[in-house]
């Protein structure tokens, strides 16, 4: 029996959430999508008409907002904001475009990181995000950093949207994820970067199953 949590970080669209979900299923762990938490808060801020650069208002909002992730067997994750299901709503383009601004506020991060650590303390988890290996779970024994070329990441997002029957423009997607990566990498508090002890996996030319197999073999090898 394994012991210890798995941390997965990387830029937008590198395949983190799909890989994390599959890995969690195989290990019998809980999958925790921390990006969904930043997205839920952003969704609420936009709904309230709060400017994403109004730090104080965002901090107050983070304090009074109840964000809850429900993991069901099979790895399906539902996201709730103050009791309302927002699983789909938080994937809207408007949220994607503003989430990095919300996520750069230190006090907002502190509050969400506290929740994330609580979830990891009472469950075995596969957690994905931007600062999991560096900050949320620095003691996690298994850390991965997934990357892929910008062109490949944009292409994957594009195909996902098409498959879901949603309108999509490849160039626009490319721009949006690039902008988000720059913002996430350059912010002052807990920027996107690999932990020194993370295994870096370039997924550009890999199928998702290959990525998961790679992670599994590293986990069992170290065990
Ligand atoms: O993972 P996802 O792409 O849904 O994350 C959305 C945004 O949330 C990221 O672009 C980043 O700004 C923020 N985020 C973060 N720290 C995390 C997870 C996500 O800052 N651990």
C-alpha cells in the first residue's frame, strides 16, 4: 500500500487534470483540482461585478465564500460555490481570462491554500495546480511537473472544446493560455515553477495513458 500524496503542477493545458484524474483512479486517491477553486472565486467576483484588480474586495470575497469540491468514484469532480454547482460555469472564457488576476492576490491564495492543505491532511490525494509541489504540499513524496509546447497545449484545448460542441478559435485559445502562463509565472507569490525535486515530464508527444504510466512507474519505483 502506498503512502503519501501526489503533487502535479504545470502550465495551462499540459494535460494535468486528465492525468491527475486517471492517476487518482488507479491509486484509489482523491483528485483535487485546485485551479477549480481559483476559478470558482473568480466566477463569483465577476458575477458580483467586482473588479479583479480590487484586491481588498477580492480578499473579503474569499473570506466569505464557501468553496467545496466533491469527488465521486470514477474521478468525477463537482465544484460548488456557496452551495451552487458551478462545475461548468467556471470553464467559461470570461473566467479563464480573469482567473490569473485573482490568483495573484496573496491573501486570496492563503485562504485557498489553507483549504487545500486541510483536504490533503484527511485524505490521500492527487492534487494539481501551479504551486502544489512548491508550496501547498512541499512534503509530498511524489511530485510531477507536466509541460508541453504551446502549440500542442492550444491544440488540445481546441479539440476538447470542439468535442464538447462549443465554439472555439485556435489562435484565440493559444493567446489566452500563453497570457495566463506568463501571468502565473511572473507573479510574486508562489509563481508557476517546478519544485526542485519534481520530475519534469514533457507530454508534447505522449498520449495521456503514457503520461499516467510514466508517473505510476516512478511512484512504484520510489516506493
Ligand atoms: O488549473 P487551471 O488552469 O484551471 O487554473 C486556473 C488558474 O488558477 C491558473 O491559471 C492560475 O492562475 C490559478 N491557479 C493557481 N494556483 C493553483 C492552481 C491554479 O494560481 N494551485
